[in-house]
C-alpha cells in the first residue's frame, strides 16, 4: 500500500494527514483562519517528525484542489507540487467537496449528501453525492448557486454538510423547507482527502505536475486598481484561462 501525505487548505482550516497501508494514522489540523502561509509547512514537518518519517519515504502527495478559498488553494497546491517535484513523487488531486461529503459516511444512510462551501455574495459551492458500498458517487457536476436555487433542487430528505451550512440555513426559503436535522456544520479535513487519495492511488489516477490547477468554479473578483484585473479580464475574453480554472489534471498511469 502507498504512503501518502494529504493537504487540506481550501477553507479556513489548515490540515495535513498521513496514510499508510490503506488507513490514516496521523493528522494535524489548525482551526485558525489565515495561517496557511505561516503554518502549513510547519505542521507537515512536525507531523512527519512525530512519526519518524522523511518526505523521501512518501509515495505520493494528495491535495484538496477546490473549490474553495483562492489563496488557500494556491498555497496548498504550491506546497504539494514543491514536494512532488523535488522528490519525484506522485501527485493526486482530490476535489474539496468530495472530501467534505465523505465526512458524512457514518450517518448519511440512503440520503443524498450535498456539501456546501460559502462562496461570495450569498452563493455556495455545492455538488450532490451518494455514499454506499461502492464508496462515494458524485451525482452531478460541481456548481455554484444562491441558497434558494440550491434548495429548489433537492427534496426534504437531503443531507447538507459543510462549513457553509450555517449561512445556508439562515436563508428563509431554506429554513422553511428543511429541518435542522438535515443540516450538519462540518469543517474540511485532510483525513478525508487522504482516504479518497488511497483509492485514487490504487486506480492509478494521478495528476500532471505541470497542468494541475485549482478547481475554482468561479473567476477571481476583479478589484479596482489591481493590475491583475486587466490580465484577468483579458484572459476571460479570449477564453485562455477558463480551461485552467476547471482543469482536473487527472491522468492514468
């Protein structure tokens, strides 16, 4: 079985985990916003030292690649790519919503699971899943929509999970349709990233080091006066950036 380092920085959580022989045996998580730059590498180093391993002992690095915080995604992917490039290891991309959905595995039952991450301007990143004997099955593409639009898509038996659940439930239309029992506030975690990466490694689903980009779903906000705004608008106009933002970077090996 592979030894995999997993990284989760797509949300306010900064989390790393290690798996070996098909199970997760170490994890370090900081529930402190905006510490990814300062603490991600430190947390990873400390965890590796605590289990007496070197980065050279790894077979692969898995990273939560979005959707989520633009800054957090770039930081996590940069660290993952740095390790993979320096030591010639495998790179595995795990969609953030998949990892959050997997956290509901012990209580979802037959219900459709919809992980939610708060985006901006009242919108949420979401997708829908079923969790069964065959594992996690995604039922639709990743999307972004307002709370009322998402609520209209699903029936009352749906289970909503993720850090965006609180804001989602504050919407009047949502609160009128769904009970609090169908809502579970959950933070993202590198543990679930590692668990999904184990399956991807066994199937040979690795990501290309050069082409893998974060799954943003939604374009950057163009800030007035920001010199990058013109570049962002130019790329959107000629279509050169859309594919990169949605590229999964998965290749078979």
